[in-house]
């Protein structure tokens, strides 16, 4: 489990990304990001009717997703 922003330091230093920004960073569709969020694979904060994902959580997810093919 990813540490909460409080345990990482000052919350004002945390950069939040929209679902569209996460999708662009990962080069996947927004629906794929929504599936990751709803499936619990990518932590997110709900703000009204939308979600925000920390940049650190996106980087952690990508780091953990690498594997060697072959």
C-alpha cells in the first residue's frame, strides 16, 4: 500500500493529476485509468464527481508494472 501524503511530507508538495493527464502520461485511454482506479490498482482521491491521482502513485504503478519479456 502506498503511504498517505501525510507520511511523505507536506501535502502542498504533492502534485495531483487528472484522469486525462494520467492517461496521457501512461499513453492509455481514460477508460483504462478508470478501470485501474476502480479496481484498486491505482490509488485516487475523489473530488466531487472526478478523481485525482498523485504523480508519485502513477510513477510507482509504472515502476511496479515493468517486466522482462522473453
